C-alpha cells in the first residue's frame, strides 16, 4: 500500500520512527453507527412518502432534512470504518480512508499511560468500556478508546506491556535518586504511601487492589484508606509491580541509596 505521510509510505514512516515489527491492524466497531444511519434513512424515506401522498410540504421538508442527516452520518461512519490503527513493538500509527498516515507515535514519546474501565449506566443495564489514554511528551493525547476498537482489551494489554517495560527502570531510578516515585496523586516513599494529605506507613499496609475503576489500599480496617480512580493514576502496571517488590526496591534499604556528591 502506498500510504503517505508527507510523501512517505507506511514502511518509510515505520522505519523513520523506529517502530519495529508489526503486531496487528485494527478497525473500529461501527455496528451502532450503521444502525443509526439506517434508521435515519428509513425515517426520512417514510416522511417523504407520507408528505408526498398527503401533499404536506412541511413533512417533505422534514424528510429531506432527515435524509441529509442520514447521509452525513453514513459518511462519518464510512470514514471511521476505514480508519486503521497499526500497532508495532515500538509504537503505533493511524491510517485514514485515503491511505494517508495521519499520526505516528513511538512508545518513547509517551509521557504517561492510563488505563481503566468506564462504567456507563444505560438505564436498564451497566456497560463496561475499557479505556486507554496516552499523554504524549508534546502535550497531545492519544485516546485509544476513540474510535472504540473491537479488540481494545488486546490493544491495551499490548500497549501497556511495551510502555511499562520502558517506564519501570525510569521509575526505579527516580525512586533511588530522589527517595520517592510519583504516580499522579499516589507517591511511593521510604516512609510509606502518600495520598492527598495522608501517609500510609508501609508496616500498616495489608492489601493493595487495582480493580476495574479504582486503586484501593487497606490497613487493618474493613474500609480502604486509599480509594483512587484509576483514570488519574499513570503507569498503573509499574506502580503495582513496585508495590509487590517494595522490599528490594525501597530507597532506605542498605546499598540502594545514591552516593552523595563530593564537594570540590
């Protein structure tokens, strides 16, 4: 495919950004959008037929308007259905319906990764939607939930594994050089876990749980002393790993503190 980004093919864009090997290509799910467009088109045709039969110009005009909305909806759905996301071992790119590479992101361009489950109340049932957001170093945001891909859980798992492999050694170095490691509103430090205005000493922590929507930390009570929305916690996988390996990572453990600078 001669897909272009500034005159470059996909292969050239991948090579220039060092994205590595292709993992998979994904298209968004558009069944709901197709159904909406079809319903609008059907309603428009019914209104046109009814208006023409009764000689009601107003009804005909409404039918034309509904058909126009159906056409716009159909065009948007077509564009969405033909937008591809490519995942590589070193990053991701998107390709529009014209075959143009519209964005290229290396995993090293990602400042923060956040993933969580959004629970939506539809009135008769709750729907769980996996979410994943990449905050880039340049301030841009890549929302992997828009468009919603059918294979989003697989995409999130792959993206998380690759970015966490980059972030983990950086967070360990941050901990050893500064004495703490920040994960949004939660900070791991030698004396304990800081959250908002509170400090939970390490010896008091009995359980840590990352559920679908919240990160919770218990001490000896029945209620968690920390309950934080996951949408605000970056690098969750790295955070959980550091919780589980705290005894060997803790900055106050003998032999882990950085050497003090020598005065000249």
